């Protein structure tokens, strides 16, 4: 059974999964450059993946419920409840969870956009859809999209904070001289030793 907004939801789910993969790849660059993975790095990676899983599930719930030939009004109501409750929990508890792991709360921009604005959008959508007001599908999909962009915004702000942290070089790399750490020096020496007859 096809319903309003199905194509948009599939595209949004694909975008969310792509973003999750890209964010994990970007966070892997610091350790690849030789830096230690900080608590903030780990927490950011886990948080982004968790939020993206909830958002992707929210995008795939309506098509899944539609497979059971449920009336469209109940598709949106069921999806709204199943998506909004875990999302609201994650949004509202984010500052406490971050403080517990990292030792300090989120920057003001993340708190304003991600926690306050994101939770307001999710809660408004839940009330709107449960009240069975017109355009429930549009309200649900809009909230899902806005929540995705609040996660993307929070990730970019947090990534900026992570990239400004000093790189802690592991002891093993610190013992090697700076000239030996460069790839050119390593491969240059290798090239010279193999090119001699």
C-alpha cells in the first residue's frame, strides 16, 4: 500500500545512513593521523550513530506499518509515538549524558538547537499527529527532517570542538623523531635502499 510521502521517507533514510557513515569516517581521521581517541571523540561517534539509527527507524516506520494495510491515519499515529518517545528521551537527556561521560555540558549552540529546538519540534509533531489534525503526514516528515538537520548541526559544531583539541600523540610515536614520522622520510629511505644495485 503506497501512502503520501513514501518516496521522501526512503530518500531521507538513505541520506541519514550516508551521513552516519560520513560522520564515522570523519571521526576516524584523527586516530589515523596518529592522535589518541579522546572521550569526546568516542562519545560523539556513539551519539551520532545512535541518533541516526533512531532517525532512520523513524523514516522507515511508516512504510513498514503500511505493509500491514493499516489505515493511513493510524500509520502516522503509530509512527509518531514509536519515533517521538525514544527521540525525545535522547534529546532531553543529552546534556546529562554528555556531562557524565565528558565532564562538561554541551556548548550553548548545541544546547539551543539540538536539545531545545529539536525537542520542541518532536513534541509539537507528536501532539499534532495524535490530535489527528490535517496534514499529519507532512507534520511527521517535517519533524523527522528538522530533527535530522539538528543532529547534523550538532555534529558539525562538536566536530569543530574536537578538531580544536590538541592532538595527543601516543608514546610510541612520540619516541620516534619528527623527521622519521613523515611518510616521505619513511618511503624515501625505503626507496633509496631498494634502488641501489
